[in-house]
C-alpha cells in the first residue's frame, strides 16, 4: 500500500482509482487538516467514501501501535504495511512550542557505536510520504507543531531525495506551511549529503553529530569518520555556512571518560575556529546493552570549565524522555533485517 502524501493529483488518482483530479485534491486537503479516515471526508461522494474505506480503511499507510509519554515528551511507534516499525517523538519546550522529531529510515547504516538505532543496521529507507505521515500522526496528539527536526531513526542525508521531498511538502504554503528556518537536519557527518544540501540552497538548519574533534577517537566510535575525516567535514561545513550564513549546531554527546578531558576541549576549540557554531553538549543517554557511561555531574562541570577556558560557545542540553527511551540516541524498533 502506497502513501498518498507527496503525490501529484494524477498519482493519487491512479493509486485510488479516482475519476477526477479535484477528488485527489479533496483527499490531499483532508490529510493536511488531519482527517485520515475516508468516511470523514464528507466532500467526497458517499459511495466513493465507502469504497475507499473498504479498500484501504485509512488514508495513511502508517498506524500507531504504541504510545508512551513522560517529561512532556510523547513517543509513537508506527507500523507500516510491510511490517516495518519506526519511532518518532513529539517534544515540548515547556513554553507552548512543540517540535516533531522525525525518522527518515527504518534503522540506520551509519553504525555509530553509542546510538541504539545503529544496532539495527539499515532495514530500508522511508518514502517522502511515509515521513510526512509521521508529522500528521504526531500532530494528531492535539497540539500544533511548529518545528521539525530530522533527528529520529536513520541518517536523513543518506536518504536524501525522500527527506528533501518531505521537507518541501511540509514547507508548502498551501499545505502544512512550516518555515524552512524551523526545520533542522541532523547528520553524523555525511560529507556528500552536506555538499548536496549546500547546492540545494534552502535555508534549513544543519546540526552535526560531532561527538569528538579528534580523528582517532571519532573514528573509533563513528564509522563515518573513516570515510570523511574531520578536515573534510569542516571544509564541507565552511562551504555550507558560506552559502547559508547561518549558525551551525555541533552536537557533542558526552561519553564518560572518553571525550570529556582538557585535550578534548582543546581539539573542539580548534575544530570550531572559522565556524559560526553553537556546541550542544548532550550527556549520553543510557542504553542498557552498551558499555558507555553517562558522565557524572562532576565530570560534566569539569568539561564545562574547560569549554569556558577555551571560549567555546556552548549550551548543555538535558534530554527529556529518557524513561521512555525517547531521548537522543535511544530510538530503535523491533524491525529485523529479512
């Protein structure tokens, strides 16, 4: 069963065996409004609503199979018709602003050692429509979502075309109307994808999971660094920033005893030179089957003193949703490789 999102009128007509383009537009307009049950699309003829309901039951391909909530964070597990399961999250800043954290793949091929999604391997890419369906289902929880981050399962720049098509659909003024400037793409440092994003020249925000500014350390925990070491990554970021002239976010996951000493701070300072970047310090979120440790408060404060001594622009982020495995690096699903 194919998603109806990110489709032309003609494609929707073919998928649903419709007769007129305006019928496809009615269905699309209903989906944008959050109406996903064909029987509630009252602008369609009754006979057509009954036929579509009997054939597909719901206009979306994804269905919610689990909902967990903690710390004003809501995590949904979504199942697709082929049996694939992904997780997505709605985040709250506590001040009335809600953000959708979307997945771009079922699993991930990048294999970062500290990330639970990486233990799955890559099962498959999500289509652009399937990605947008995540947004619709998170929006159905009852709060208006104004921001989007591609920080869920998968590497968005590894599924570049689908991710960009989803972004364009979410941005479309006659659709969900989310500003590009309120969307953030997170990458582990996939340099070819950063270059393609630079050429695309849309003002989305870019966040880089850096973790370490030392090549040897980074390569030991992030396979991507072996293919695209730090100097190549920085060159790509400089070009991106030259085109966009926007501040970057460097996500620095603190791993106890690994990247929290004075030398790590000095290397981070060197990497930041020439970049307009905010370093987002994220103490590692526990994953039972992994050997890493969350740094102690004393270790975090010690590293913070080193950052201040180096004059690094930083913030410390305390992840919400840990208790439901909805925090940074904790997303995964029971989907297995065939």
